[in-house]
């Protein structure tokens, strides 16, 4: 299980880091959108005044916005994927501890083993849960701030959410990496408990 969780964690971290880089190198979509909307307003005023709108300026601005929009769409889709994968990986860790905790209790009761094994397993489980919840909450916070900074929502202050989204994504990625690392270590410690229980079971059967 440790190797499986480790592989899933590396995949999730890779998605997060790649998407962070994509977001950093992308254009300022909020600024371009604001300029595009202003150009549309100028064109509408020109049409209302009976003047021909500046078609060249409109076409150039539209091309820039569409290019930025494609980049942002990639960033958003990859961000959604990274969030889903991160939450799923954290959930795998939680599910693992729920299942193995029950297994340890039943095996100890069945073979009349030392209750200390159950206590150790539960202790490892209790220590791992806060890290899992922190990782899930951080991933959701990054996604929520990213949505708040999207000018496509037609919000009044989407540009104001860009910097909070950036710093949350930067710091949050580091937090998620730490959470996954602590969970992986907890799984390794719990596996040691399981191995010890199995060794005692084999001794009893022998």
C-alpha cells in the first residue's frame, strides 16, 4: 500500500506543480478582458454616433483575448483534474486507515492478541486524519480562489482575487506535498503494525 500511495501522491504532486507553472507563465487574462470590454464599449459608442468602429483594433484585441482564453482554459481544466486527483489520493489514505483499523481490531479479538496493537494502529490513524483533511481543504481553497479570479464569471472584482489565488496555489502546493508525505509515513508505520500482527497470527497457528 505504501508504494501505491506513494505513486498516486507523486502523480498528484506532478499535476499541481505543472499547473502552477502553467498559471505563472500565462498572460494577464483579467487585464486583457477588461481592455476587450472597453474596446467593445468604444465600438458601441461609435456605432451609436453613426461612426464606423475601429475594426482593426477590435480584431487585434479579440485575437489576444482568444489566445489568453485558450491558455486559461487549459490552466482551469488541469486545475480541476489536479484538485480531483489530490482529493482522491487523500481519500485513499483515509479509506486505508478505516479498513485496516477494523481489520486490526477483528484479528486481535479473534486470536486473543495483545490489545496494544489496536491502540498503536488507532494512534497512527488519528495522527494521519488531520493531515488528510488539511490536504483536501487546501486543494479546494486553491480551486475556489481560482474560480473567483476568473473574469468569465463576470464578477466585479475578479482581478482582485488573482494575487490571493497565486499565493494560495504556491503555498498550498507545498502544504499538500507535506500532507501527502506525512500520510505516506503514517501508512508505512501502520504497515509495520500489520506485519507484527500477522507474525503473531502465524505463531498462534503454528
